[in-house]
C-alpha cells in the first residue's frame, strides 16, 4: 500500500502535524462554540481549546479528527491544510 501524506500524519492513530489556526478557522466558519464542538465529538471543551491554541503536543486521535470534520462540514484534509 502506498503511503500518502495523510497516512503519514496519522501514524499510531494520532495526528500530530495539524495547524491550530485552521481548526479555529473552520470552527468559527461553522458558527459552533468550542463547547458544542467538544460535546459533538466526545471530548472536553478544554481539549478543543488546547488543540486550537497549539498546546496539544501529543496530537489529535484520527477518529476525533474525522468526527470534527463531519461536524464542521469539511474534510480531514482541509483541517490539516
């Protein structure tokens, strides 16, 4: 199987090379509060804020990123761009 840039970003099911400002931009564009996004993807509001501020050094679980993309009506690739 050929590895794409998206699969490289997801080794061990954690996405580590995301851009915090992109997560924030898509959330604001969708008009969703950090608390509502957190509730919808099954994490704490503090986690959403941590990722948007770039303090999530351990990364975002890929399944969580997929749920986030669904809520924000975009693709995982767009969230990583």
